[in-house]
C-alpha cells in the first residue's frame, strides 16, 4: 500500500504537469508545415494587382514598388500592424511586394464574430480561430503568394513580428527562399521571454507616469491577454479598438520620434492577433528550428531598440549590422543607412 501511495504521489503530479503542458503548449510546431498539402492558388500574371487571391476565400492586399526582377516579400510586424505604405525607397534590381497579413489592414478578415457567438467549448473555439487565423496560416500565406506569382524562390524582409514569421518560413521551406533579411525580429523564439525581453514589461517599466503604468498593466492583463469565456463573445472590431490603446503607450515608453514614425494608418488585426498568440501557446522554444535556415541571412538590429534578441544570431552564417539612430522602425528612422546595408547584402 505504501508503495502504491508513493507511486501515486509521483505519477499524479507528473500526469498533471504533462497534462498542463499539453493543454497550454503551442499548436504550431516547426517542421510540420512542409508536409501540408496546400490547395492550388490562382496564378496571378499581374504582380501589381492589389488584391491577391490565395485560396479558401482569402485575399491579401498588397502595394508594390521597384523594378521587374527577383521578388521580395516585405512582412510587417504586430502581430496585425499592416504596412502604412511601401518604403519611400526600395532595394535595387527587385520587385517589392508589401502585403497585409490575413485578418488585418485591407486583407480579408475571415472572422468578425465567433460561430454561435462564442458559445462553443474553449477547445472548439481555439481550433476554429487557429484554423482561420493561426500563426501557421501567416507562414503558409508566404508560400501561397510565392506560388501565385510564380516565383521559384523569394527573398523575405521581415520586420519585428514579421521577422519571426519570415524566420519560420525560412526554416520550413529552405528550398524556396533565396535570401532572408530580419529587421529587429520579435523576441518570441522562446516564450515566455525572460523579463529583459518581455515587451509588455519593458513598456510598463519605461512609462514615466505612475497612472499610465497602472492603466497599461491592467489593460494588458485584463483585456489584451484575456482568454476567458468573455473573450470569445467579442467582435473583431472590438478587439481592434482594445489593442489600439497599446500604440500610444509603446510610442511614449520607447521615446519614439513621432515626426519620423507615424502611427498605424490601417486597422490592426483583431482576431488575427488573438489567433497568433493562441497558436504559439503559453510556452514554446523554437530556437532549434533556426538550424534549418540555409539561405544567406542579414540581421539588422536597431541601436536603441530595447528588445534586440541575440537568439537570432544562432542562424548559421548570419551577418549582423547595427542601424544607428533608431529605436525599432529603421525603415522610418534611418532608411538610407538600412537600404545601403540591404542592397550590399542582396547584390541584385
């Protein structure tokens, strides 16, 4: 009996631990997407077309710039913060696609409200959300765009959250990418991040006004990170409004020069943001997947960025450059310096 109780005392906590890990773990597991059979996407002869059909009722909005030539996909950050416009200058000798990810900006928003007003079980709601707007879809949409435009290989330029998406695409589809440029990629390869890389904590610590600190803290923990049953009853529009509050606090905390960096022009992701976080779970470690990246890689870190993540330096053969006089938006704060580094790296 004592042996049984001792065994139960070990097995039950272990079962509880692994059960919790399973329930709160990520839906997205690197390496799985290369085996996904994508539906055929319509071939798009006009590379300047603004609404691109990528199948399954989803169209991605894009604006283009540059010369005819090799294709470059520019992947914005956020999650869900669409490009305001193409950069004022773009890399030489290439055709640049600045697209809005699904669920944000002017691209299709496949969910306005959850089916049945969110009355399904948590697991069914989560499954529906990630199927439509999960992180996996953001990675696969790059592949869908590549197929639609008929590029054999593409170069990716990913900023912040978009840098994280780009790095996972390069890991999943190494044969389909020519070169990779990461601009201040998001510090989410490991989650939860260490306190010094936790963006929400950094913003809270850097806010000067104690009232702002409290309002920001409460908003993050009671609204943004709320995955209670009440969340599933919200609309995409409501979530967008709740999340837009973060922009003001981010700009204030990071001392961003608003004469150089404009506020977002387009409506951010609502359910798209929730879907991204839901896909990645409450804990994950994707660092090992960086070893699958085989293309030449440029990592551009901003000189005054509070969240430069050294983990991306683990990419084999990565070239690291520091962009002076900028916080987190080098394409707005120091475009000439950034573009010179990109042109030298691409050599198109």
